[in-house]
C-alpha cells in the first residue's frame, strides 16, 4: 500500500505539523460520484424552477451559473469542462445551433477560473460582483457568437438589459450555487486562495 503524499512540515510552537494531502484517486472518485447528481439537480432547477421566477420577463441562467461557480471553485480547467458540459445540456432545450451554449459557457468558466486564481481578492463583494459580471458577459458572448454563426434576433436593443437582469439574478443565487458546486467538484489547483466572503 502506498502512503499518501506528505507536504513539507510546518513548525508550530516548536513542533513540526504534518499535513497529509488527499490522494488524487480519492478526489477523482468523489468528483465522479457527486458531479452527476449535482448537474442533474441543476438541470431540473434550470428547466422547471427558474422559468417560474421571471421578473420583468428575465430569468436566471442556472447552467451558466454552474459554469461560473465551477471556475471559482475548481479553477480554469474545471470551469472550462464543466461549462462545456452544462452548455451542451442547455443546448438540448434551445433552438439555437447545438454547441453554441457549450462554447460560450466553457469560455466563461475558463475565464472566471483563470482570473479567480490570479486577480480576484477575497471580500464580501467579490463573489456577487464576479457572478454578475461573468453572467452578463456570458449572455452577451452567447448572443455575439450566435450572430457570427448566422442566428438572427439574438443581438437586439434589449440585449444589454437582459444581460444585466440575468447577472443580477445569478448574483443573488451565487452564494448557494458556489457552496453546492464546491461540494460537487471539490477544490482545484490554484495560485491564490479560493474566494471567501468577508476575509
């Protein structure tokens, strides 16, 4: 039996403190067992619950929110592949070209994950601001990519208002979504600590 990897000992009060790292296979197994039910629950919320909550005829985008939270919780790589997967699921319910949501959500998850490890600093305002900006940017990116692919009616005069509305609604759901996503994907490798409100 191979022992788990051991980090360098830290000295605390004159005595070294050993911290055991979680074995990589254990983290993969946990992610493989938690992610499918989490994504299924996200799809149910996205298709059955969130459409009922539409102030000003604008609704939250639950699957885009999952992509953003995956980037925050697990880093750029996790944000990209979770965003791509949730985007493919979102495409199953849309009449736009298949793969458009996957491309947009994957890019948003990757960008958020990249910035979270390098530029973002902890604070109570960082999470809602990040989710609001990333959600609004994701809606605009989706519309622009659709227009490039020849989809009419996506880039309209209401686009920025819709993007802002989706951003605000996703920001309100952000703390709960991030907590659930952390449970599902676990921590990823990153250069800076994970966003923690109020620190």
